[in-house]
């Protein structure tokens, strides 16, 4: 069994930045307001506001937002 690769901190940081960018882009391109997304996800508006501005939010909140946005885009 080969030992697990030691992932540099820079790679973890880059992956986080990419995830935050994807979430922010999804929020901004949805055409929905922060308040509409907050109501639809039952998250606090400030959580959605932070996610839209690349500020880390809890994983379950980020997943809830993405799930909601993906669901809304299917309807349109």
C-alpha cells in the first residue's frame, strides 16, 4: 500500500477559493435576490450574502444554497 500524498496547504486553499467562486457565481447568475434565496433555502439572509461575496459559510448551508439554485434553474 502506497502512503497517502501529503497535500500542500496551497492546494487546499486553491480548492476552497474555487468552491467559493462557484457558489458566488451561481448566486449572482441566478437572477434571484439574496432575500429570495434566503427564503427559499430557509437560511439567514446574511449567510447567502456572505456566500455571494466569497466568504466561507457552513458546508450544509452552501449545499442547501446550491441545491435550491439548481432546482430553480430546472424550472426556468
